[in-house]
């Protein structure tokens, strides 16, 4: 059995490598040259892991051959076992965990390795256990029965450890690959994982029957056992062990499909039901929710207290608990759309916001007004007043708003934009609306750091002839002072910040100055600039951050403020905003350092992700 399994593992690894080489090269299988295969084997992470796996498979084959000759060699048995553990655990470096970064990669890989080893221990021991049990049934000698009892007892301990490890590591892996409960039902990956969990549950059921019903019968002394009970227990244990093994093989097949599928965290969740559950409904039905929970808890307590005495009372209490639970769930149910759990594939960036502003002005402003408040020129002629879109963005899931814009809302003047805007363009509009909503939500933010914060839209910039950078690159490293300035009117501020650039950088603050117009924006036209802080002019950045500037609240969102400043913390949140009405002290070094110190003393906020944290 070991020889056949090892041969299958080696052959499948070779075929797997050839298939991956074909995918990476884009060439048909028969056209793959030796140079292509050598490059795929040596120059790629998957190839290097495959090379290690080939070596481990050959080493295990040699160890098994030597073990067959040595027979009872403990050292060779241990050596073969260690090589087998390495061969099995190496699969983790070919899976989804290897694509993570930093600490997440370490945790996910460690969890994957433990998951593989626990599965291998449980599933790999089942054929041997079944063989021992059926052999003991044929050989009725006391020695065979005792050996079967010993093996069953040891397998029971192994099974408990393996199942516990599988459950714990499975939760960790699901956190990284699924991410949410809706994704279990709304993605292909989640549905495959749900099927795997069902089969795993069936395996647990068979294991529990063996552990708690038939194993005690087999382990009881012969003097106390009823005639034929131990033989019957042997038969049932063997059959159930084979059943567990068959289910385990099905689980392994599903795991193979999961390895080739896109993880749910990198895909969209297409919700299959007309309703979903929302905790927001608890606030609207707080009294009813409290009553249902109280009835449910009281019923469970009553059922537990009379469990051994009155079956009718237990049944009634359980019925009341079920009814209370159903009523509770109905209170939490809210209408849903297929895209309810969609996440934006378009980054929250200055570029997206600028595009969204143009699209909104062309497609939506006539009804919803210039800032999405429902006060457009055509609003008075409509039978139903247009919605305040900035409120909808804050109080509804993005996926629901996407559905309403794309398909319209029945029985309202809201039309469908499916043929007029692409889905990506709708996401751009939603990013623009999000910027509007967050700015209004933090309208009291001033030039002093406070607890309120809004996410700073990402953007790319280039200073002089240096490499292109992004705002996201600064996260975790330093805070950012983003200054928008008019080259003709505010060069003094830029010069002052330039002279203090080294001091600010040492304190952990990066200064990025962006001109608000192209004329006179060249750094060469600004005299006495001692440090490179001026980035190239980019209308997308200035127009996007114009939305976030409080002094610009009554202007066209596509126009840029002449002067504005934004203090962004190390996690990527805007913590303070400045305009000329705040006075010039805000751009003075002592004041900036005091605000930076105030941010550093706070408990760090969750760091925003980089550009690769998105769905495909």
C-alpha cells in the first residue's frame, strides 16, 4: 500500500509540474523544451518546491526499500516517517497560504502544515486499523483480540488529537481563504468547503459511534463481555473504519478542487437568497429581540433542568426554544440582492474618485444634485424625491447600492444604468460618493488632531526624477503631510517646509507638496527649495482631495482648492485638515511636531491594506 501510494504521489507531482509549466509558459505540452522545463523548475517558487518534493519522494522510496529488508529497524522506521512527514507537509508551499505576505503567511503556512499532518495521521491510519480489526475477527485467538483492542485504544487517542487539530487549523485556514459566513454559500470555493465540512461531519459521526459505542464493547474484559459482543464490535468497528476512509478519500478529492479554485476572499460573493441577516435590525426591534432571547434562554434552562425526569416537559421547552429562535431570526432578516455582499474591486484612490466625479456629473447630478443630496434641477419634477445618496452609502452595503444603480429600483423614478455605465464605472461613482459621505461625516475635523478619522484616498506621485511612489507605500513607515498649493501664491509655505524637511523626516513625517495647477508648477521655477518635496502636478489628485477640503464645500467638486493641507497618520487615515482660514501656524514645524506626537501617543488604529488587498 505504501509503495502504491508513493508511486501515485510521485506520478501526480510530475504531471502537476508539467501542467504548471505549461500554464506559466503559455505553450502546449508537446512544445515544452528542456530549457523551459529547467527554467520552470529552477526559477519559480512552485518549481523549487516540486524539486524538493521529487527528492523527498525518491528518499522515501529508498527508505521503504531498506525498511523492507531491515524489517524491525526502529531507526529506519523513524527515518521513513520523518521523510514522509516532510513530503506531506511540503504541499502547503504549493497552496494558497504561500501567496500571503508577512506574519499572515507564517501563520497560514503553519496552520496548513498542521492541517495536512493531522489529516494524514487520521486518514492514513484508518486502512491499517481496518486490516487489524478484520484480521482479529478471522483469527479468534485471544492474542489477536488483545492486539485489536490495543490498536483501537491507540487510534482513539490519535483520532481525538487529529480531529482537534483539524478543527482548530480549519478555522484558521477558513479565516484566510473564506473570510465570512456569506462566502460559504455565495462562492464556488465556499460551497466546495461546505461540502467538505458535511463529509467531515459524517466522518466525525462514524468516529463518534466507534469511540463511544463499539470501542467500549471491544475493550471490556472477556469475563464481563456478553457472548459474541466483542466479535460484533470488531465487525462494526472495521466497517465504520472503512466508511471513514471512503469519506476521507472524498474529502481529499474536494481539497484538490479547493487548491485549484480561487479563494472566497479574492472573489465576489453572489448571494443566492432573497433575504439575509443584519444586526442593524436588532436596534429597530430591540424590545422584541430581548423578549425572544429571554424566552429562548429560559426554555433551554428548563429543558436542561428536567432532562432526566420529564420527557414531555423537555419536548415542550425545546419546541418553545425553536419557535423563539425562528421569531428571532425573522426579526433579523432583511431583503437582499445577489450583489449584497459584493466588495469593490476598484481601489479607493484619487484616480477612481476623479473618474467617479465626472461620471456622476454626467449621469446623476441632474436628479441627485451636485453633491448627492437629492437636490438636482430635475428633482422638483419627479413624483418621488430623489434619495440622498451620501446617506445611502453610509447606511447600506456597497453591494446593495451597486445593484440599485445597475438595475434601478422598481416603482420609483430611479432608472437602471446597466447599459449606460459599466460595473467598474459604477464602482468609481460609489468611491466618489464615499468620499462625499466620509467628508460630511467628519465635517468638524479641523487643524488639530482629534479622534475622528477618514481614510486617505491612495494616489501615485513622483518627485523630480525619483521612482514613482504611492501614498500606500508610506503606511506603517511614516506619517504624511500632504500640501496642495498654488505655485503663484504660496511658495513661501513650500520653502519653509522644504527647509524643515530633514527635521520632519527624522520625526517620522513625510512632506508631499502637489501644485494645484500646471502653470508655474515646475520645481525649477520655485527658488530656494532645499529639499525635494514637490511632486508633479496631477489633476486627479487635486480634484479628488478638493472634496475632502472643508473650505471647498460649496464649490464644484472637480475644482481644486488653491491651498489645503492634510495630516495623515501612519495607518493611512486623515487626522487633521488645514485651509488658510486656520492661520499659518499649522504649517510651522513646532506645531506639526506636536500634532505628530499626539498621534503617536494614541493606540494604533487598524492599518489600511495596500493595493493588493482586493477582489478579482
